[in-house]
């Protein structure tokens, strides 16, 4: 059974130490993305790793924590202007509707965007139906379940 999700919601990303983070559902985007900065590949021993900081100092949830991951890939994606660019992509867990989903997130400079996370069709497909008149359905369920 597919879950109804609105155009705006909040989610948790436990591996990234983010709770109740704002997101926008975008059926026009295939890949999901998260706002990052200071994204760079580095060498750790014989292996390539990816370092990045989530969000940026202007965001209220910014914590200056630097993440280093070994499992990542580079992928060509189209940005919101239709221009193709290479981005780094990581896999992590997102919690929506009290359920864990594996999600691929492209690391993107989204400081000019209102929402730090964009959820695309790759996560939505087969799991969710988008009702653009709704907001925060998952977040409201979480609040209700915590009472």
C-alpha cells in the first residue's frame, strides 16, 4: 500500500544526525539531494573517501560536523535549470512515517533554496503518492506517536 505524502514535510536522517529536517517533495527531480558544503575527495590510506559538511552556517540545524564516507559514487545529474553536472552521491537512511527507507542523496550546494533537502522520484516511486495540497503528514504522525 502506498503512503500519501505532501509537498513539504520533515524527516530524520539518523546516520547524518539530522532530526525533523525540512524537505520538499519534487516529482520533477529523479534524484534526491541534500544541501552540503566543503565537499572534497581525500585519500585515507589506500582508499578514496569523501568529506563534507551538511547544511551551512546560515541554517539553524548547522552543527559544523564533518562527515567522511568511504561508500560514495559520482553521478551526472541535471540541476534545477536543466544543466547536467557531476555530483557525489551517498546512501543513507531516511525516516518518514515511522519507517526507514534507504535513500540516495546527491550532495549539492542548495543555499539559495528554501528547503535543504529535495526528495525525488527515485525514493517516491512505488512507495508514495504525492498530494500537493498536504504538508507535514509524516511529521504530524511522528508528533502524535510521541504523545
